[in-house]
C-alpha cells in the first residue's frame, strides 16, 4: 500500500495524478499556494486540537486538493508530507530568491530594527526579494535584515544541528521554537542543501550507508524504531528527545542504555 503520509488520497477523494493507482470516488486537480506565515502546523485532522504531524515554513509550496471550514488539505512540495493546514496561512504562489540562515529572522514593519516585528521566519524559510533598503530586504509583508539571509556557507549539517542545543522538544516541530528528533535532522540537512524525508523510518531507508557502532564518527545518524539523532564525534550524540524535553547531547552509550528499554535496540547507524 502507498504510504498515507506522502500520498494525497483520502476515502472521499485523491489527487488527479493518482488516478489508476488508488481507489477514490473522485479525483481532483490540485491548486498551488505559498505559505505566507513564518510557520504553520500541518495537522492530521482539520482541527486545532488535532496532532501536529509536521510544520510548513514561509515560502514553502503547498498543493491544495480540498478546502472546508477554514482548513486546506494537501501536500507539501518539499518532503511530500500530506495533511491539513489553516487556509489563512496560505496565499498566492510567489517566487523565492533567498533563504533564511538565522535560527529565527524577525520581519520588521519597516527597514528599521526599532519598528514592530510582524512575524518570525525560521531557518530554511524562503523569501522573495522585492527591493532593498540599506541593510534590509523587502519581502512583501515586511523587511528582513540581510544578515539573516546570508548565502549558504555551512556544509557540516551536524554543526547546524548543534545550533539547536536546548531548543524544546515538540512533536512535529522543525524550528527553534520546538522540534522533534526527525525534524531536527531534516532541518539541519536542508540547511546544507540536502533534502531528506520527514520521518525517522523514512530517513533510515533513504539516507546513507550502514556503518558499525565501533566505527562511528561525526555526522553519522543513529536510528531506533521511532527515534534518531546525529553523532558529534565518536562518543557524543545529539538528539531532540522527550527524556530531556529538549535538544540535548549525551554519550551514545547512555542514550542506547535508556532508549533500548523503550524502543528496543539500535536499528541502524548510517553515514551520508
């Protein structure tokens, strides 16, 4: 069966491109939108009380297949995740020319750091460049300082992940405001120009080549059923986890001893 997390098909409808691949009473051509807020929850059901599966970031393309009661159901262009997002988080598609490199970039009402902040754009958000005013870039709904839109230079995704040390653990999150284990790794990889699937099991299948525990080094990904993190060297392990309720560093041996009681043994160690 197709993975429902990345397949835009429900009992009542499916994306038109899936005709002949899935059973559905009707097939719908999607409509593309761009995310217009710093971050928006992608939920499992159209309700503020529903679990957050992931997050959409400013500038991300989202294809909508159905709308109802203020919610849009569709699929993210980046990692193909499917879910429900508030309609008011979406707007007409726009071209993007820059990427946020700060953990959070304030959007000022004018090209002045003393002006009110209209929004906060997380790392990896993408923005248009409508004009420039001194050190500020006009992105349409406000101004972002050019230092927060620095060109991509970091190539060590483990170093990017370390920037999140202490950030709170939030299921489905992928920003410094809160993120989960796979959200941390997906975000860090995206920041160095590498696409990755959203969830732990997807990454374990798609990324890297197996290595032994005796041979671990910086950048190796360690997987359990439902959990993952990255090695900072041969011993230190960084992960967003519910034990610390934060992104934390600990000896890999300590993490294994604790996690195996809940999730079982390590399922893989992969090197990109």
